[in-house]
């Protein structure tokens, strides 16, 4: 991969990562609930999902999934169901009274947060189809493919980790302003609405005709 191609891909990664989506909502939700360091485990799960998607595309399976209406629908509706589950969970989240500085945030298990982020990414067929359309534009078929896909993966993960750190950190700072359970409950329900909105958008996605 030439430096010029890599720079173009690097710029594209920032645009893709900064675009609000289910991953950004999940990162902000975790930052709000668990604080930055604990909530950031979710971002690691998002990257594992991203690695799997790139591996699927590199293996050529992505084209098959994109062409299969059944596979697309299965992944899509699994994603919709999972986002609705996250919305319900967020709506029912118990607030903690932070009116006193000694209050402790809820503790989320790292592995469960990693798995949560992983499912958010792998259950989005739109992301897979999108990458299937975008990534080949930066691949030179006349050069070894593995180094190129490794460079693409490292670049995407590095950028996305920085962006999700921003989303997680921003939400964790917002938590400091939520001094009462009532304020936290409102914020939890706001994020529940965002998850439902993401689920609705995912449900309206249709596979492009082959």
C-alpha cells in the first residue's frame, strides 16, 4: 500500500468512526454507566467485531454474505433484537445517588462489556456491506494482500479506539453533572431512546439488489 493510498484511507477512517452509530451510542452508554476506564472495555469489544468483519471480507466470505438475502436478514434482525435489548437494559438501569463524592459507580465486568461491544459490531450487516464496498478501493490486487489487510486493520482499529475513547470520556464526564438519581434516570432513558432509534434504522435497511 502506497503512502498516498494509506493517507486517503486514514482520512476515510476518521470520517467513518466519527459518524454517529450504534458503536458510538454503546460507547457513550458505557461511559455514562461505568466511567471511562471501566466503560472503555466496550470499545475493545467493538474492535474485535471490526477485526472479524475485515477478516470475513479478506477471506472473500463478505461477498457471499452480501449476496445472500437470508444471511443478511438473519444478521440484521439479530442486530435489531440486540439493540432493543440494550435499550430495555438502559431504560431499567438503576441510578446511583452521586450527591456525595463517596458514591461509587456500578461495576461492569470487563468481559461482559467486551462481549457487548463485539455483538454491537458483528450484528450490523450494513457495516459489513459498507466495508465490502469501501475496502477494495484501497487494495492493490497486484501486491501481496495480507500486508495490505493488516495495515488496513491496524489503521481502522487505531482510529476507532481514539474516537471511542472520546465518546466514552465525554459521557463519563457528563456523569459528574448528574448529581441525583432523577437526572441519571432521564439520561438513561435518553440513551435507551437512542438505542431504539439505532434499532429502527437498522430494521429499515434493505439489501442492495444484486
